[in-house]
């Protein structure tokens, strides 16, 4: 993974630069690096092209599949330490031959001054073959997997070392970064997943077929990420970058079906990963907007006969948000939670 080595080299260079920049700021500028807006509710409208994709063994090849989805529209509600995302994901109406998937996704974040926790549940049913080379060899028809279902629960727990750097300024926009700063932010990523429904498919003539040989997969993946984040600030404008190379292990249970017989086995594999991205935007007292880009890559050491998450993906996000005084409908339940769990209350 050439990109992985590039980002590994970039992280320490950015770290040295940030320390020099922060030292300069501390001499020539006020010491205030972060403006706090956690007591205000902000609502963000987000548009993105993020789509889950996989590689599966089929007809002697390893092919790429993904659901027939269009752009995702989401409303994100941020207040204090809580961030809730509610999204709408319409199907791609112009590509009816690629199927009609059913999706459900819920994303929730808890972001504190030092610690942050991200949780997501993503369920998709119905996939088509996106590998054009494979499709061209089968009369240019996309094989639809109407019963293929993926269920993924994932989480990320991270710790921020530098108090001058605001992760909230880019993650939940409940703060504003006033001065350029960066921080080392290691994290642990975990995923619990299940993939099944490969027993049926639609052939090149549009007829449903039953596969005698197929497999169901389930498992757990844990990854340690060594990340560095940096935000450049110019007046009310900012530009952020981050790189998070990581390594981990995938523990998988595979059920192989052959006619009416089946066999269960366990498969473990080492993996390397890379998450990286950048964003540029405007961040004022009331409004904020911007554009961000994220790249993710995972290199599994499983054999080609195993289903795996697509190893490399790029996603773009366009967002606009507005801050205002939180209504009682929001403050009352949050205050109740803080009274019940005092550790959540901010100083």
C-alpha cells in the first residue's frame, strides 16, 4: 500500500510543523485557540456519495458489488456532546436493471473535550455487480443479488492529546478553531458484521437462479489507528487534514453450503488500514459550511475465496449548518441524562 507509507511519512512532518506553528501563535497571538458553542443547537444538512461496497467470489472470479443507491441526504443534530444523524438514501432511478435495495442507517456520536465515540449501524439488502469488466463478459447485464443482506455495527473510540486542537470544530461543529493547531489522536475501530443471502441471484437473462455452493459470513474486526489531525485557520476560514494508518485483526466465521450440506469454520487474518481526508470550510458564530473528502482502504490477508469489504473507497461530503439557541425540547432530555450520568456533564 504505497498510500499507507506516504501518510506514515506525512504524519510526523505535520506534527513537527504544528508544534512550530503553535509556538509561534503563542507568542504573537492570544492564547485562546477554541471558541465554545456546545450550549447551542446546530443543525447541519449534508450531501454525500458514500456507498458501501464489497468483493465476493462468484463464477470463479472475485467481483465487486454495491447497492443501487443515489446521493445521500442527511440532517445532523449537534448539541453539547451528542451528535445524531438522520439520513435519506433514494435509489438510483435511472438504473432500474441494477435492483431496488432496502437500506437502514443510524449514526450517533459522543464527542467530549478529550474522548470521542462514534457508533453506526448500517443494513443493506440488494446488490448488483459494479465490476464492468465482469459484466461485459455476460451480455452487459448486471447480476442482481436481491437477497444479499449486509449488517454492520461499527464504532470508533479516540483520544485527543492536544487541548488546543478542536475535534468538535470539524466533527460536530459545536466549537470553532480560532488558531491553527494539530493533535495526535489514536483510536480503536471495531466492527461486528454479518453477510448472507448469496444463495439466489438473477442470471444474464433475468431469471432467478439458486446456487448450490455459497457461503454466509459473520465476524468481528478490531483495528488500532495512529492518527494525526491538523487544522489551518485564516480568519473565519479553515482547512483540515488527517491521516490514520492502522493495523488489526479480522475474526471470521464462515458457513459453507454445498447442496443440502454445510460446514462451519473459523478464519482469522491480519489487516492493515488507512483512513485519510481533508476538508475546507467557513466557520462563524451562526453559520458554517464546507466540503470534505475521505479516503479509506483496508488490506485483508484472507484468501480470494472470502467475502470482504471493498479495499479502497473515496467519499465526498458537502454540508451547510446553522447554530441557534437550543429549545427546551432538546435541553430538557440532555440535562436529565447529565443528571443521571454526571460524567457526561461538561465543565
